[in-house]
């Protein structure tokens, strides 16, 4: 049920992202232990807190690791290549289970 809640929250955020005017344009705001990176300035602090709580709950209760990255642009890179590169750099997921997930919204 918590995974469905997480997916529902992300769906709502991707349809109607909040605007956060406190963030500097073009500068990554890495928050919540590097699990939420809102480079696209799409998330409000409340949305970040909600997503982070769901991420932490999933990791605590199941072990899987999730990170969320928003971007203004992919910079011409294919999203598959970029997401795989970033997920590998972050070492998401448990080694024996390969259960890390990176969610990118651009």
C-alpha cells in the first residue's frame, strides 16, 4: 500500500508541480541526504518532505532505495543514459538485490 501511495504522490507531482521561488535557478539543491535533488525547481518544501518520508519508510521497512531528481532539461542526453549514469554514481539499491530506483522528471 505504501508503494502505491508513493506512486500516487509522484503522479500528482508530475502533473501539477509546485513552484518554489526560494531556490536559485540553475543550482542544484541537494536535500534529504542526497535522495531528493530538485534542479528543476518543481517541488515545494512540503512536497520534498512528503516524498522523503515515503522514501525513508520504504527503505526502513523493505530495504529498497529511491532517489528523485528533477531537471529543467536533459541537455540533449537520452534519459535512459543519463538516469543509468546517475543511478550508478549514487550506488542506489542493495548490492545483493539490485533494487535501487531513480525517478527523473525533466
